């Protein structure tokens, strides 16, 4: 089976010659979970945001679900990718003027042209899966951060995506709310969802990921299975980063 | 500041304020005595004995001044409301273009806003009137079986006639105000966080749909107050009608002052008319604002 994500030599420079991405190559196979780690400013967010076209890049090639994109940033192809790839943000980015259920049914109804009733039924099923179906009629501001992030996951799932991208999904949460979101993500991984997760959660990375990709200054420093990365990282830079995470 | 000082300051300010009002009233009385006209409104019901170029309700020169003024008020209302609608549509489109992805459209809309905002409205009205409409020939072009005709007389469209004065004013006011409205819309759109754009984009929603369904509803609370003040400006600017000879309330007032010398009464009428018109606009916008705020149950 073809891989879900193939990135080849992705490079993105800012005007001052700073490189957000420096020759990044990676592969994510069907049903696998890739965790991306690295210090802030290392380019990990930029990297996963190129996967659904929120960021452009200058050089290299990207193949998402068989759709090839290059530096020309073809809008049509990106639109096709977005319909098959879900994304969850650090700040949730729920639509504050829509109810929880409306947040979830928006894309199925207006992008996939499904019937409202059908979309609502599936939306309720997803909310039930996330354990927040009792909040369906509420508005985002009435929910806690953890609940909002689970709504955001349900919203991303509503299009039945073949790949889910998580950009630091627990960084904006209170510590006691982190686990409810991580548990939801664990369940998804167990159900075989292909995921790319930018996170600092070592526990989650150890338990759930198939590969850990470590980045610094836009470069991939190493890609290793979690058991190797966390016990015996190959690269000096990775070990230094992990030590800092521990003390913190 | 000590309490004594405060009281002293307030007394001083009141003294100046009432003193100025006193001087004004004194001047007014002296002038009223000098003209020998006295202060009353009974002349309103005498025949106006001047013709009007445009009247939405039946009017002849034997009708009263009061009726003439009412016709003027209706003419003002007509041009204000139609400019308001046109300016909003135009301004919204330009505001969208100004914030959109297309760099050519962005450039054009920026140019439009710059040119329109940096030239006087009076000049623009003159341009639309003298260059735009009076520049046309009698039967300029397209006359499709009497359905649509455009000439120096204005526009005829299936039985409806719009005078060139009305059209020049409509175009001038709409285009002038649209440039300001575009900036208000742009400000509102920019007040919505970037994360909302990313969220709808990553769901595969097209730009235009996202703008209308996601961004605009959140931008409205920031847009409405700015929009209201642009509408009020538009209503007040409509008095420039006199420059192109459109018979609005101000122009008719002017004629009446010349005929009767009743400057004070006429200005009171004018003040009240505009107060009424602008209260109408403010209150309507207030209601719209409340409806919007009510429709969203989030803080």
C-alpha cells in the first residue's frame, strides 16, 4: 500500500535567510502515528502545516494521499487534500458563533454536500465518541478547554479524514485537562487512524507513536522508534533536548 | 483637586456657557425685531408658488410651503436610503477585495479607496453631474424598445424615470461613502483571529464561503458602529444636493428662506428634519446590532 505522507527535501526559507524547513524528508504509512518533537522554532509546526497547505514551501515535493504538491501551491490540489485531511490546532479555533453541533456539521454540509439530518446524526455519534454529546447545543465559550479540544477533534473527524494532523493539541490546556484529550487521541490511534502529532507529551509519544521525528533549526535530526528515541537517542542534540524536557 | 476648587471651576464653566447662550438669544431677539417678521410658523400654510423638478407625491406651485418641505424631506429620504444601500453593497465588495487573496484586486481596491477618500465630495458630485450625466447627448445610446434609455435627462427604465440630478447625487454619495465603508469592513475582517481562517480552510471550505459563514458574522460587532457613523455622514452629506440642483430638504429650505426671509424658522425645521432622519438611522442600526448580539449566545 502507498504511504499516506511522503515529503521529499522540503525547504522553506524566510527573507532573512532563516530556514524554517531545511531539506526535510519523511514517510508516514497507513495507520501509523508519527510524533514530531523539537524545541520551539524548530519548524515542526511549519512542517505539518505544509501537509494541508496552510503553509507554502520553496523547494521539494509533497505527496499526500497520492496527491502531489510542489512549491507552486496548486489551490485545486490543496483543496482536494483538505477534504481528506483533518487538522486540530493548539488554540482549538472552534467557530464561536456556531453551536457545538453546527461546528461539526458545517464542513459535511457545505463541503461534502451531505444532508443536514445525516450530518447531524454522524456529528452526534462523534460527540458521543468524545464523551461530550450532552454539550451539542452549547456554544464553544461555555465549554472547558479540554472539552473544546475534543469538539475540535470531532469536527476534524466529521469529514471522515484519512489523515489527522495535530499541532500541539494539549499545549493550551490546563494540566488536569490534558489527559482527556490524549485519551481521545489514543483511541483514534487504536482504531487505526493515521496521525502526525506535534507534541511535547513524552508519555503519549512513548505509548502511541510508531516513529518519533526530532527536529531542530528546520532540520530532521533523527527519526527513531519511541523505545530507541527515549532510552537511547542516536543523536547528541536529541539527548540534550530530552534532558531539558525531563528537568522541566 | 480640592472640593472648593471644583465648585469654583464648575461655576465658572456654567457662567461662560449661560452667558454665551444669553448673547445668542439677545442677538436673535434684536434681529427678529429688526426684520419685523416675528417668530411664527403660520406662513407654512401659504402657497409656495415655486415649482419643483422632482416630487414623489403630487405637487403644484399652489401647494403650501409645508407640503413643499415635506416633498423635500421625501426626496432626501429617497436619495439617502438608496445611496445607503448602494454604498453598503459597493463598500462590502471593495472591503472584501481589499482583504482578499488576489493581489491585483487588492491593488485596485486600495487605489479606489485612496482616490475617493482624498478628493472632496463636492468635486466628485460635480464630476458625476457635469461629466457623467450632462456630458451625455439627448439620446446617448442604447434605447431598447423604450425599456432602457440613458441620456442627459437621466435614466429611464421600464416606466421608471431617474433624473440626472438624482443619479449624480446617488452615484456621488454612494461611491464616496463606499470607500469609507470598505475600510470599516476591512477593519472588521482584520479583527477576527487568523486561527479562524486556518480552521475553515483546513476543513476544505472555499474562501468566499468561509468569509461569509465564518469571518463576517464574527466581524459584524466591530463593523456595525463604524457603519452607523458612515450612514449618518451620508445623510448629512446629502445636503450637497443643492450643488447639482436636486430638490432635497436643504435646497427647498434655501428657496423658502430667499422668498420669505424666515431664516430662523427654516433652520429649526432643517435641524429637526435631520435629527429625525438620523435618529431613524441610529435606532435602526441599534436594533440590528441588538439582533446580532442576541443571536449569539457567547461572550
